[in-house]
C-alpha cells in the first residue's frame, strides 16, 4: 500500500553548488546550514535590495533512510515547487530534473537507492532567471525568488499503482448530481496476467453514499460514473460542501493502492450573458494575488497560504481570485475549495514569448498545472496564454487544445491587454486599464514608441471606466468576457499616502466594480491587486515594491480594501469604514470633504462635535449598480481657522443602530496593540503566524502617520522572520514568527520606546 512521508525537516543548505565537490566528495555538515522546507535561498530586506540577489545556484542535501519493507516498491520524491530549475541526485547519481519554478514534479528514485544504509539526496537548485524557461526571457513585474520553496514528500507505491484520478461533476441538478471519475493506473505491463479493477466510494465524512467498481482495460484509464446521486449538497460560495472519494486499485480481490480525493459538486457556466453557479447568476468580484511575502519571498508554509485565501474571502469579501501569474500552492487552493472562493489559475509568464524550446515548456506548464490541480472545485477557468503577450496562433492553439483535452469540463481563458487579439479561448479575458482619468492617453502620446503603454489608450479615457466588450474583442457578437486586471500601475498607492490619494485609489476600485455590476456582458472584474509585492528595478516605486495592492505586503488594509469588504452582505459582517484620518489639514485646502464612507449600512448619521450634521444614504446616483455603494458626505461646512471637532459616525440597518465609529480632534497615542493571527501552531515542519502591532489613539483608531521605532524579540520555541528592529509604518507593523519544529511556547514581545510600552504574547506550538 501507498506510504507518503513529508520530508521537509533536516535538509542541509549551501548557497552555491559545485558538481565536483557536492556530488563526488562525502558530505560533511561544514559550510552547510540546517534548514526546514519551505526554504528561500536568501532572505531579502523589505525594500531597496539588489533585484538579482536571489539569482544563483544553490545546493540542498538530505539523508534518507528507507525501510526494508519498501524493497520491491516504487519510490518517488514529490517536489511541490522548486525555483527555477532543479536537478536531483541520489547518492551522487542523476535521478531527474525539472524545469519551471511553479509546477509540482516527481522524481523516481527506485533504482538508485539502497536499503542497507543511508542515501543522500542532493538537489542543485538553479534560481537564476533562465531565458529558456517561462516566465523569463523578457522583463517581469515581480520577483521569482529561489530555493526549494514548497514542500517535498517521499511516496512509496506498489509497482502497479494509481497515477491520476480526475473527478468531475456532470448533471448537477437542484436535487441530484452525477460524478465522473477517470482513473489512470501506472505500471501495468503488456502480458500481465492479473485482472486489475478500480473501486470508488463516495463518502460524506464517514457515511458511505455510493460505490462503484470497474475493470481497468489493458492499463488504460478506467471511466466510472455515479448517476443521479440524491441529497447531494452542492458546492457554492456560501456553502462550499466537500465530499470525499476513496479510490482503490485492486489486483484480483486484493487492494494494492488507495488515494482519497475531495470533491465538490457544482455546475459553473460562463456565457456571454453571465456567470452561473448551480443555476444562480453571480458576479465575479476579484483581485489578483501574488504568492510573495516580505523577507521570506515565496517560501511560506501551509498556514500562511491558507490565511491569504481567508483574507481574500472574509476580509475583502471577494468571490474569486486570479493566481497571477502562475500556479500557486496546494494549500492556498485547498483553502479556496473549503471556503468557496473561485480561482482563475494560469501558467507562468509575463508579456514575453521565447524560443520554440521555451514555448514547449509553456505547453508542459499547461499540462502540469492541469494534471496537478484539476480536482479543485474552486478552480473554474484555466489561463492558457502568457499574461499580456501578443497573439501567437500556433502556441495558443496548442495550449488551448491541450487544456481542453486534459480537462473538458472547464473553459480556457488567456489574459491579454491588446484589444482585438485573437480569441482561441472560451472566455475573452482582458486587462482593462482604461480608468485612468485621461493620463494614459496623454502618456501614450508623449512616449509613442513605448509599446507597453498602448493598452492605456482609449477613445475617452476621462469618462470610460470599463471598455465595451465588443470594442475590445473587435467581434460583432458577444462572447463570454471577463476583466482580469484594472488600476494597478495606473494609480500606485501606499498605505501611508496622503488621504486624497488613498480615497481616490479606493474610489477607482469602487467605480470599476460598479461598471462591472452595470454590464451583464461582463462576467467579472479582477483588480490589480490584493497585496503589494516586491518587484524588479524596471517596475515599482524605485524601492523594489509595487504599491498596487488594496493591502500592503503585510496584508494590512489600505482604504481601497473597504471598497471590497463593504460589498459583503451585512448578514456576513456589518462594515462601516470612513475613509479619513479625520484631520483639518491633511487634504488640499483642508477639511475632509468629500467624505467617503465604505459601508453596507442603509444609512449613516454624522455628528461633528455634538452637532448632528445629517443622515446619509448610500450614493446610488454615482454607484447605481454596486451592491453597497459608499455613503458620500459633501455638505459639511467649516473653514480653515475654525475649531476642529470630534466626529462620530453611526451606521443603521432597518432603523437599528448597528455600528458606531468616533474620531478624535486631538489624537494622541493611547495604546499599543499586538494581535497574533493564531495562538496555537503545529509542531512538525515549521509553522508560522503573523503578528500585527498597531498604535491606536484614545478612540481606538490607528494613527496613520506614526512612524516610531519598534523592537521585536521572539524567544522559546520560535524565531522571527525578518529584522527585530522595525519602524511602524503608518501606525502599524506586522511580522511573521516561525516555529522551529518542536512543541513549546513562543514568547513574542514588541516595545515601542516612544510610548514606553511593551506588549507580550505567548503562542503555543503543539504536537
Ligand atoms: C499588468 C501586469 C501585472 C502588473 C500590472 C500593474 O500589465 O499584468 O503583472 O504589472 O500590470 O498594473
């Protein structure tokens, strides 16, 4: 039977590799550092670093002892992600290699291992930006980092075993559903006299709902169907019910292999008139996610990956995410399945298409992405074009054909920014940066030969928020159409920017979402982007950060986050966030007008000092289609030189007060707050949680221009990721702490000398 063992602990790491020394000489620990995966080849500073600092070849080594009972079985090392080109050796002998940093791969080690002593696994990890491999060869607006940055496991299976299981859910009706399973075995040789069968058992927890058994025809995939299953709860955004399917492989009557796969029954259709999930029309409200984190780059384990999905779903109220611009962690996708967040997953790439060899690799990326991830019910579309690349009939015919063959159940998309580009996909997915208040049109004129600005040109940049789909496609009929990026570089905004900019940034997101809801032909709009990210010198604010997120790199919200969060139904969460730091002289000319309040309340009352200025309804005039338009107050009087007062905002739903916020005219630091996302971590491989420190005033508001120093210490069973001496940025700072693997207590302290306060937290690491 199958055995799967995580092998993330006890690796040795060295930031260089030499064939001569690292393969031919006995390995000592000298020159190596002991590490646990996921691992980044170099920890980068927060900003202002060399954008080639991670581009080198490193060496990872690990001892591997095998149990005698595994002799005669087949052994694989499964790597979930190694950036960017990996060569794997067993006891100095080449075992396999893999190109591309974003797809999982397996290396068979059966014939290279010994059972009478320890084996040595060596991985030479080339993290340079190799022009023969996507996304490299041109310039890219993000960093790819380096190292074995996702998990590794040892998989022991019998000579004949299960290779792929592909589940889909045809015939989904309100009260019944079907399940189709395609089960592919491996290792059945011609002339094998045994009969192999496969058996599937559908379960809801421990309850068995249905079973089916089928002969495997000559080693080819077996196709099984469960028809008209009754009482199936469908997978939906609000109730993402998951069942499990046990798949067994039998040789005669003996069960020889077994896997369990989760399944969500859902029917999703993308048409030119809308997106339908289980027959219900939904709008796809999304943001793009890069998988990077400060300091650690891509190398963050399960909990951090899952937390990002939670942030997108619960803190931002999204219905979908695009995994820009590459396949992302299994943990992230698993969590999207569990919480009901739809996913647009795409192949690695950014504007550039390389040589034929490079293109072959892009096609392999499609294959590996789909084979690895096609059982996630949350994934509803495959991105099979290189993000924002020009047309390439041959390449994109290949990627589309392959995607449809490997997964006939999902549509393809391909993200473009050139209007009128060829539609080989099922959904026309377009980055529409038209909403730029005319600035792009101006730039395009000034730098006419600068081709990347072409996509900013519109006929009427001032007024248009989203282009008409037919103007974009150039087609005379409607096709399924989705906007896959907007805003981003058109209006970079820092969390600690001036208030007018933060408000305009937030309103741009609200305007585009309003335009999405106003047009039935647009299935969804996915903003650029969820989180700020580290980038190359050719992009960003000069400090190697693109401040394009509605949250910063630490996932702390900017005002724009509330343009999304306030779209949640009040039943899920009541939201009322006045987009102001409440000051007389922060904005140009002074005052706080227009005062925008992102809310899902029916009405907001505003008090200035003790004076009731009025009660205000959501602004349906300017945002008629948005589920929850912001309240906009623009009739407050008062001039420069007048006394400034406190403010109070009261939110009402159905005539009842549901939320209240107050702001002080005279804010002073009143408390230091430290919040850990988790208080219990898991022992084993390293685990992590984020800790956020905020300085708040006497009314509980974060102080947006407080940049004092903060000293963080972590003791006991954990350590700090990144530096211990920080400065609060806009009244807040966040950091991740990591466990060392063993159970125990982690003690975190943060002191702010200016406030003369220290906060302590204890986090438990449990077995
Ligand atoms: C797009 C690109 C993204 C990001 C964004 C910034 O052109 O696809 O990766 O660079 O611009 O707005």
